[in-house]
C-alpha cells in the first residue's frame, strides 16, 4: 500500500498525529496501530541510544543514521528532529541533504543557541532572528524534492514572551518555512491563539510537559495541521522497563513472555518474519 506524503495529508486537511519514536521498532509499532506519520524525537534518541539528556550532545550524523533506520522500517511519513540544523546556514545545507537522502519526509529546525536543550527545559537562549531566517532560506533552497517539508520551531516564548514568538513565526513563514512550530505554549489561551495569529501556514503543536494536553478533535478544531507526541513511546518503555526490572528483582523470576505480548508469533509478524520466510521459499534456502 502506498501511503500519502506528508504534504498531501496536510493539503487534504487531515490532522497528522505523529507519535514520538526513537528507533525502528517503536516506529513499526506506531505504524501498525494505524497512525499516519511518525516523529523522531531528539530527546528520545538521546535518552535511548546514549542515556544522555537532550542537551545538544548528539551530532548530525548520529541523528541521520537513526532517522535512516526508522525511515527504512516504515511506509508512513517520518518527521525528523534536526535540532538547530547543527551550525550556521552552510551547515544547514548539508543537514538538509543528509536528512533528505535518509528518506525523511520533513525536517524540524529550531532557533536555539547551540548547544541546545529540550524545548521544555529551562535556560534556553535563541539566536538572532536574521540568523534563523538565513538558515530557513538555506534549507528551502537546498531541498531537491518539494514534498520534503521544512518545519521551523521557535523557543522564544520562554526567552522573549508570546508576542515575540508569534513575530518570529510570521518571519519564519516569510523566509520560506512550510510549517510553523511555536514551542511550549503554557496554557489553552496561547495554544488557541497561535492559529489565529499565524493563519497562512500549517501549524504544529507539541504535546509535551509545559503544554496542556488536548484531544485530537480539540487540536483539529483549534486549527493545527500536525500534533506530535514526543514522549509517548519513551515514557511507556521506561515505565514498563522499571516495573519489570523491579518485579524481577523482588520475585527472582520474570513474567512469562506471553504476558508481555499476545503471542510470540504475532510479535515476529510485526517484525516482518513472513517476508523473510517468503524469501527463504523463493531462493530455496
């Protein structure tokens, strides 16, 4: 089955719900549950692959390698976190080329000073608006496929206030961004105002700790095109892992495998074992 591009999903007015994934397996699970896109969360990649906080400790090549594995595992569009673009506009040129080659459908670039940090942590700083505009123009000029979308994020609510964040969003749109992402609105009033103040571009809402939690219907009605849920898979995995390790330590025995997944066969089916079984038959292995 050929899935729709991210651009087409947005143009058709379908809310894009993109759960946050950090590896190929979590992406496969999201796809199997019927979501129309996935979001590679930088926070999740830092935590799962290196046990690092989201403090600008990963390189562009490490993130691209991870994105490539995820994109290869699923057919639905992948939105890739690319932090600040990993440098100045010249660095952004290479970042765009590498993410596009990796099979990513859209790239997210933010306006923080490097080293950046999670958008819901304190102590953030943002670069000059003109510098970010240069990065956006470089990104838009570099992509080879118009279906590869440029998402630009501002963290200015935390540093300069809501009005300045809106000003940045509008300027990002003028500079050539396809989708605008105002990070970390802190109440329902701010969340609902953003689509009214930036009406001419699709908008992304990040359902993360500082922002109130909304249903898909509420997000759609407020006027957002994309909702990302960066922590959903990571939080589930971490909480489940802690529970299971505590159980093993306390009882001396792990749970039966059948209690974790319905059947071993069904889990292998998710991983694509039937495809490889067919190859065995085809090539008489």
